[in-house]
């Protein structure tokens, strides 16, 4: 076979010039986008990155001479502080799994409803309730089901006092009940897009093939929804684990959870030589939240392919 003697054509200078002009035209838009992100980057750096770095450094720093030490972490993971981590994790697990299941049921019932007004009402209410917390939420529950609350007084008039039967708003179970107020609406908000990702055609195909409702959820709907559900529960766990103001307002610090213990250090109630134990507690929380967020990102990435 004869060799190919054709020569390559030189690049068209017109095309090169046009490409250069397009690249130059994109520069102002890219610069504008970066400038628009600058305030957020400064905000995140000042109020997230800098405090996190300070916590990590302080957790390994001797308060007396500033040298490296592991004593802060040793104190933070034993005794009352270890109990605080355990209590915080138990409270977070309960107030993420239970609202996760209830929120999923509510979101599915609303999503399968044909009423557009109901969907809008639930979405709006969930957005409000999910962001209502702190001292106002604590006052709301104290006024309603506190020891002298309106609902408790009404029950006393009927001859039943829940506080005589082991219930108390100011204990672990009472705090868990309060957390449901904002955790369930939050679950409704975060799981609704995943439910919208369930294609009606999948259910129709399963019905045409003779699959029962249980078989559809076990083989199709469940596996598709599971990553999003687990990711949403992890998000609820992170929110409950870091909550502070509501529990502090209800218990005045009597419930030993890690955020309240850190608040005690910030208020200056510190033994000599333990000034950086609060930072070690914060470092432990940062590690736990980081692990939760990594797992959440992995699950969301897996679930997102069904939402496209």
C-alpha cells in the first residue's frame, strides 16, 4: 500500500482567533462568579474554618506552657465527659430514627395525595417548624406540658397527672419529645425529593408483571429509597447531636450532654489545668460530625442518580 503523502492543513487563524475571543469573553463571567462567592468564603473562613482550627490546636495544647499534650483528650473521654458523649449519641439516635420513620410516612402520605393545596401547606409548615427551636421552643413546651402547663392542668382536671406517672419534660425522655417537634418536619423536607424521584412508571411496570405491593417496595422502591432515607436520618442525627439551646433552656444544664458541657467551659467553670478540655470535647464532636457528613455525602451521591 502506498504511503499517505497528504500533508496536514495548517490551523485556520480565524478559528484560533475566535476561540481566543470566546475564552476572553468567559473571563469576566468567571471573575464575577468568584467575586460573588467571596463574601461566603470570608464568612465560612471566619466562623467555621478559623474556630475549627483553633479547636483542633487547643485540644492538643497544654494550657500552662502551650506544648503538645494528650491529657486534654484523656480527660475528655472518661468519667462525666464520656457519659456526656454517650448520652448525646443516645439522644441523637432516638431523635433521628423515630422522626425519620414518622417523617417518611408523613411525606409519603402527602406525596401520594392528589391535593396540591395539602402539599403546599405541609411543605410551608415543615419549613417553619424545622427552623423553630432554641429558647422559644423550650418556652412553648413549658407553657404546654410543663409541670404547670395548660395541657397538664387540663389533664389534672380529668384526674390524671402525667408527672405522677414518671413523665417529666425536664428529663431525657422529655427532651427527646421536644426534639421531635423540629426533627419530623425536617425529615419531611429532606425526604420529599427522594419520594418524588420514585417514577410512577416503575410501579406500573411492577403491577403489569404481577408484583404485589410488598414485592414492589422490597425489590424496587425500597432499594431506591434506602440510601436517601439513611442519609436523611444521618442528617437528623447531626442536627440533634449539635443542638444546645433547647436542652439548656429546659434542663438548666442538668442533663449531661456534650454541647452543654462545652458551654460550661465557655462560661468559665473550669478547674485549673483543664482550660482546654472544652476544646477537646469540641474536637470529639467535630470528628463525629465529620464522619456522619462523609457517610451522608456517600449515600446522597448514590441516591442522586435516581433523582435526575
